[in-house]
C-alpha cells in the first residue's frame, strides 16, 4: 500500500506538485476551496476531500501550498485546522512563501501538539513544478528534513537544508530580493545596449564571460532570442509572475523592518515591480520588467505601496 499524503492548496503551483506525487505512486488526499481545482485534481487521480481534517485523515505527511501568511494561520491554527486534526507524529510540510514570524509561530504550535513541521518554500516557478524540477529550501529539525527529503525529491531537483524552523522561508526571501534586484539590473543593461545600437547577442555573450555576469542574465534572459526556453521567448508568459516577485519583495522589506536592517536596492526593486504591476502586468513574467525599464514609464509619479 502506498504512502498517503494530504495536499492542501492546489493552485498554479500546488496542483503540478501534487501531480508529481501521484506519478510517483503516492496516494494524495486533496483539498482546496475551488471546485474546479478539485475536479482537476480528481482527474489526475487524487482523492478529493471536503475539509482540512478529511485531507489529513490517514496521511503520514501533509503538504500545504497557500497564498499568504493569513491562509497558513487559518489552515493550521483555526478550529478544524491541521494542528487540531492531524494525527500525532504527522509531518507537516508548508511550501507557502510567507513571513518568517508566521512560519516560526505555526511550527512551534505544531511541535507543541506532538506533530513535526518544516517550512519548505520553493524556487523555480510553475514551469519547474510541472516537470518536478523545483528547488526546496527547508527549515526545521534535521530529523524532519531527512524524513521529508524523499518526498520533496519527487517534486524537486534539489532539496537544501537551511537550518531551524523558519530558515527556509528566510533564505528564500533573501534569495528572491537578490533575484529581483539582479533581474532589473540585467534588463537595464540589455536595454542600454539596445539603445546604443550594440550587437545584443554579442553584448550578452561578452557580459556572460565578464564581471557583470549574474544568474538572471545567464539563465533567464529578460530579452528574447538570447537563450532557449525562457518566458521572454514566449511573450513573457509566466513562469514566475511580476505579482509574485512583488509579494516576495514586500516580504523582504517587512523582514528588513523587523530587524532594523537596510536594503535600499531591495526597496527600489519593490518600487519598480510595484509600478510594473500597477501598469497591468502583475500576471506577466517578472523578466518582462525589461518592457518598463526600456520605455518612458518613469514620466509620472506612482505609489510603490499599491
């Protein structure tokens, strides 16, 4: 008999993650507030459930993939939630991208209730989720990490241990702040080369061998026809949306404030992505920021808090 895994939150990321588990032979008990998503999960072979407690029933592991901290607090902490309904010893894996304080609070409540919990946010976006090539960044005890590793490896190409509960999301927030800043830098660089009438492909090749090389430029080019298989070659269809980048940058700025740190470039990146989203591009891939930095969008004031 296959191991049973509960899966709560089957949106753009959660559904393909659950599909990888099903393909690997796990029994998946699925719950989501959307009927259409549950129908899609059923068609993939998941057992559709009608409550959080029902999803956790008989499951040794429960994975959650939820939009924000308030949803995580509701699913875990409210009456009928996972802390109350999961069987003692159940391993809870939260792959949501949320604030560090919520992750630590929920993790502590789980341990107090006789459960195990890790935070395991992902990088890689929807495309990676569809082919089981996500990167998981895990926070929790080493024992819980080892227990989760085989399951996470079904959905991802790498499973990286970051430290205690909350460390996974903390590292992801730091990583994505760096990514947001570097994508803007890559876009500005290539758009400047374009305005200077330089050979873009040759410029791209040279920078990738010089000191300006970075991951965003080399692996996720914000301009088309430089590397294969990236959203810029497909009309900036995500991928990882600009709206998701804005969310992660907001989390980063919240973290900056909480520890009295300083991140002026992170703050500016949030302002840039907020403008891009306010212009109607929240569902555009985040590499589409090149459309903004190459145009005249800076000619009017904006509120980066929108």
